[in-house]
C-alpha cells in the first residue's frame, strides 16, 4: 500500500466521523426537546459545502472525497429538519403573544394608576423651554 492510499483511507474515515458528528447535536436536541441553541444557518452552510465537495469528488472519481461528504450532507440535512420541527413546537401561537401583550398592558396601567388615555410620562417635562 502506498502512502497516498493509506492517507486517503485514514482521512476518509475521519471525514465520515466528522460528517456524522451532527448526530450528537440531534441527540441533544431531542433529549432537551429544544433547538434553541442550534444555528440552522451554520448547518445550512455545512450542507452546501458538503454538496460542493461531494460534487468535486464525483468529478474526480475519488470516493475518499465523495463518501465523507455524502455522510456530512445527510447528517446536516437531518439536523436542520429536526431543528426546524422543534422550533415549530417551541414557538407559541400568535394568540398567546396577543394575550401576553394584553395582560402586560393591563398590568402596567394598573401599576401606573392612570388610564391609558391619560398616562403621564415618567420623566419631568419642561414647559415653555426655548
């Protein structure tokens, strides 16, 4: 075996491990039931890079480049899909936001002691200042 072949096998094997590494992130997201800490943009860039490198490997006919990038592409796509699914579940419905804002406004009016139409500014206002 030549040095080039050994390096190709070792690098390709490590590339498969790197490509599958997003599975750790998927496992964490599913355990926490949250994708709040995951950058979807980052994994979108990884996906695009994997497509470019995989295409380059196909054009050369080099499986040592193609295989790790196919694994990386699939892992990144699954990561993005899981993150998006979890974000849909995390996001409250529009009516929850409306209710929270309504309650907040009522609370702030009660604390100020003034109806909304007669609310006074909390800072001193200079009159006839020129």
